[in-house]
C-alpha cells in the first residue's frame, strides 16, 4: 500500500516536471520530454543491459581474473 502511494506521488511529480520542461524547451533543438524521463521508479527503455550471457561472463572473467591489469581499490578500478 505504501509502494502504491509513493508511485502515485511520483506519477504526479514527474507529470509536473514533464509539463514544466516541455513548456520551457526549444522545440527546434530538442525532443519532447516524457514522464519516464523524470520518474525514478519507471524502468528506462535505454538501460545498458547485456542480454548475451556469454558477453557478460567474459566481462566478469576479465574483471576478476589475475590476467586483468586493473585492480579494484575501494569503489573504483585503478590501473597499475
């Protein structure tokens, strides 16, 4: 029930932000905004998701094997 209330509030907030952004944009220079551009709970259509499992495993292997010249320190990857 709480999730529904939060989603409903974000629906209204994102609609207001969408209206404000579209009323202040230059139609010749940019495309129209949608509610999903401002709604943090809606999934974006342009998510960077790897759908090929083999490619995902290759990237994980590259990240976590000893052959990798990059080392994870804290929250960032540092080349040594």
